[in-house]
């Protein structure tokens, strides 16, 4: 028998590769079909999984005010008079207890304690300590919020920490809290996304924020957050090009949807269905977004309540006002990132500037929701990825000191949506360094937020890489009933 020619070899090779591709494709399809079945209900226009919510919810939506960079709990919410006596003393080894510290302070030979440089008072009916010098407006809503002083995380650097609290793991590629809610509960609106994020900047730009923080991870892509920007074009590429009117755009989308459905029928890839859904949402947003962003009809007293920067596009104050408008229009999860809380130096001045930009708007948002009868079913969260150390980074200075990252304990406040009002949870030692009572892991907080929205976090999973992946992980996260009313 003659040896095969080069042409025959090519034919044999192509046939082998073709069969191999079909085999691999079949294997991939088998895994995708399981994913498609799980995602089938969520791909619908308003989405939501069958059987959700698991129990009667106390909340419909979440507004997450995320202070990216790690606000100093010591200087804002976790004050103790004993700190004044500790000022200038060395942090005892028994308190630090071998804690892993960052590269910024690992070379320090001394760790002098620094008391807060601000005035604190007891506020609210329960007399909770709060920095009233830079948070005067938050102090006035003390009876409407729960302060959790025993938050904790294993992460010690920004990107792993902010990824962890938003997605339940320090590894990249997992869905964010907002994406999980969109997937499980769907949208409350036909014309706006279930999940929207906005970014503002504080005293300094601070750490970069990446879109994966509001990504869908392995969930169908229509559940990822949509970033609204502060300029004249809040959503990129939403405006029709010149010469394209609404009728032509509708015709183009219909034709594209027809082609996509043919492809979906052939390959059964759920991402094609997600693409169809997203195109349709974008078409509806061309009408709904301009109306949402037009705040010209808001009365003057509303702008006054949110503060002097509330008419400045892209500011935290303007974003808080837009968050209320989004909540009114059915956006399920709204996340406002405010950058610039990483105060390794110049903390007294920069912390003051940051608080000036967020204090009044955050308090106004809580009041505004309450006045409109929406606070009862809206969870408002204010916090960051970790806190700061009581010891000074670098030389001890009354005016220019900084603090390093601290994940062992930090503070977060929560209002509305079934959470207790006027309540303090958790306790730290006199150095605000270690938790001595009622710890709340970041996954515990997420589990409790899910519970308020009617979801049992232990029954909320997605098959990924052969495992039942959950937002709250598999390491014993729990709902904290003491936080709920």
C-alpha cells in the first residue's frame, strides 16, 4: 500500500481535528446545558429563579455606599476614651499577637499608638460614640442606623480585600453581590438594569477599581453591573449614531435578534440569550436613562439636603441623589464606590476632606428614603474593605500621621430593610485592634443581607467547575440574627 500523500495527510489531520473539536464541543455543551437550565429563568426580562425568594423578605433592594481604601474605624466609629491615655505608647506584642502586617510598616522598629485627632461625643438615644467633628450629619441619624464594630476579614491588601467583600473570595473571576441578587431575584424594572454602579473620588484618587468588582463572573453576563459615569454621557455607546433613528435601530435589533436566535438554537450557548437580553435592555435604556439622569425637576430643598455638591455631576452627593432615583425606578442593587480612603499619611486632613464629601449626602439619602416610605424595604450599607491600625505608620505626628491596613476589626453601618435601628453590635479591645465580642465576618454580613432579601444563602448556589459555588463560600458563614429587627 502506498504511503499517503501530503494532501491525504492533510485530509486525515483535518478529519481528526474536526472530530476532536466536536468531541470537545460536546463535552463543553454538556456542562453548558446544566448552566443553561440553571440560568433559564434568570435570562427572562425580569428574571429571578423559580422558588425565589425562599422566605418573606424585609427588603427589596440594596444601596451600598462603599468607601474604597479602608476608612479608619478608630477615627470614625470605634472610639474609646482610654485611647487618649494610650497615645504615644508602644502597641504591646500581646495585642498585635504576631499579626501579619503589610510591607508599608513591616520594617518599622516601633509601633506607637495614635489617639484620634478629632472630637467624639455620645449621640443617639443609646449614647453611642461617634466622631461628631467630621460626621455631624451621620451623628444626627444615629437612631436610624446599626453600627457593626466587629467586622473582620483575612485580607490585608486592597485588591484582595475589596474583591473578597464584594464577591466572597479573594480570587478573581467570581460574581459580585449585586450580580448574585440580579441572578436570584431578577430586576424590579423593565427599563433599567438590576445592578448599577457609580464611582466618585475623595481627597486623593486612591486605589484603582476594576470592573470585575461589579462583574458577573461565571453567571450569565446580563447580571453584571452597569457602570454609570458622571459626565454628559452616563452610559457609553447608549446614544444612537447620527443618521440612525429609533425605527431603524428597532429594525436592526430585530434582525440581529433573529440571527442570534438561530445561533442559539444551533449551539445552545446561554450567553447568546444573555446578549439578546442586553441588546433589548440597552434599547429601552435609551429612553429611561435620560429621564433618570434629569434632576432638573428635583426641588431645591432636596439639593440642599444632599449638600453643596449635589448638582455637581460625578460627585458622591450627586450619586447619592441618583441612587434614590434609581431605587424609585426599580434598580435592585446600587453601589456607590467612593475612592481615596487609604490614609497611610496625612490622615487628619485627608480623612476630614473625605468625610466632608460623604457625611451629609449619606445621611440625606437615609432621610430621603425614610420620607418617601422606602427605607423600610431598602438596605443602606456604609463601609469599606477593612479598617486602620491604632499604631502610626512612620514617625508619630500630631498632624501628619497615617495608619496601616487592619482587617482584624473594622466598622460598618447599616440602615433600613429589616435591620435594627439605633443599635450597636460587636465590641473591640481598648486599642480597637482585636474583637472581644460578637464577631461578624464579611461573609456573615453578606449572608445577613441576603436573608433580608428573602434568600437562604446556604441554598443559593451555582454549579461551577463541578462545585456548588456560593457568594458566602463554604466556610461556615452565618446570618447574624441580632442585626435584624
